[in-house]
C-alpha cells in the first residue's frame, strides 16, 4: 500500500474514518461513497468486518482495490464481537483525528471539513459533535431539532453535567475525536461497553477538555429494526444503562471536584424515570403492550413519586380500559403530547459556552 504523502501535513491533518461492520452490505456502498465525497480530502478509511455472511466483504475488497492508497481492510474469521472490530480499525488508524462511523450511516459532504476546522482553530478541544438527520427504515430523510440552538464551544464540565441528563449525541457517528486526547479514556469489553462504551469515553474526556457542538445536520443516521438501539430498547438497556451510567458519572466527576455534575444525580434519576415513560408510550404506539407495561413499571421502580406524573396517570388509566377502540383513543392522546415521543425543541448551550461562526 502506498504511503500517504500528507500523513503529517499540518495544514490538512489526516483523518481516520473507522467503519465497523456486520451484515450491513446493503448500506455499505452508500457509507463508503459518502466518505469519498467529503470536501476534505486527506482521509483514510479503516474498515473491519466481523465475519459477515452477506456481500459486505466483497464490497469492501472492491473499494480497497479501487482506492488502495486510502483503504485499510480487515476481516475476523468469525464474529468475535464489537471490540474485535474496534481493535482491527484502531491498529490501522494513523490520523490526528478519527470518526467511528457505523456502516449503516452516511456522512454529508462537509462533515470532515467542518469538524477539522473547529479543532484546528482551538487545540484544546477534545472532540466535535455534529447534529444529525435521520434515515428511516425506508431510506426517507427525517429532520429533528438540533440539541443545542447554536454552534458553540462548551466547557467540558458543563457538557459533562448535560450528559447526566441527556445523550446529546445518540449516534456514535456524530463525533470526531482528537486521537491523542482519547488515551486512557476508552472503555471496552462486556455488554455495557457495547452500547455505552463511547458515552463513557465522551464523559471522561469532558472532565478534562472542552468540546464543540455544530448545530448543522452533517450526518445521516439510519434507524431500522436491526439497529443496535432497537435491540437495546427491547431489553430496556436504554433506561437501565443511563441509570447505572449516571451513578458512575457522578462518582468520576467527584474525583475531579466537578460539583455541578454530582449535584445533578437526583435530577438525572428523575429524567431516566421519565425516559422510561417515553419508551412505554412508544411501545404502545408500536402495538407492543408487554414492553409498554415493563417500561411503565420500571419508571415507578426508579422513582415512586412519578406515579403523580400526568403521563404516568394516563398510562395507569390505559391498563384499566377494556374496549379496544377506547384504548386506541388513549394511545392517540399520548402520541400528541409535545416532546414525549420525539424531542421537538432545541436547548440553550450550558453556562460558559462560546458561540462560534
């Protein structure tokens, strides 16, 4: 493989786009093409396949043959799990910056350029988050409100406090990292790391470094029934995980004396309990009463006082309705509540943030 002559070019530092894959061949060409279409061209692609049984590996080899100077490809002889894919990519990644791109997602053309510019303009920044647009099960683009209402630089501890309350970047593909700052911050191994390893790393980095948020949608994040987020929702990890994580975050923040983070633990538990109610409503909308009941009961287990919450009261009433038509009406009423099923508002950045052009 030819060496990249601009590997250490200070004007256009190399960016490693790591792509992890298992049986997403149907999305892989769109993913690769989106990287190749970037307006920033000093990029390498580090791809690892976890013994896919579809045409993923053939597609990867095709692109590696077409673009041998920028493609590194690896394949596990059997499915060794997410960590094995991560290690394959990490060994080959040489960039100053890197992105963990899911193979069913796609970058919009200015993603890399905008992120690199943000971090080259401020060498203290640990990572940059971009807003996303969503691709649904049918490939249709769905817009959502950005989490913050402006592009800005955010003090790390302030962002860590927000992470106690919300996953600002629900897709791992939304972030570009400064590689040297991730040393000692990564978490691998086990079920928690599979779904929350990146969130743990993000929080760890925020305890020491500021971050940048870009409010423009620069990523296409695909949601479909095979997506890990749907699997996590099925086993309630999307609620149980944040509940455990917030306690871990508070413990870590106390080591750094970030009291603004630790003080949010009670409020974060309330937020997680409300999240369980949201998943209960979503399950009802999808016709899954069993999951809806589980999430409803979980919300009250996490926070008994939530019984007085208006949504919880509506759900309690739902289980007492015997007529199917009345049940459908009750679900329709829940579905129309603002910011319950999907987030519909943007928030001001946390205190100390600096607006950026």
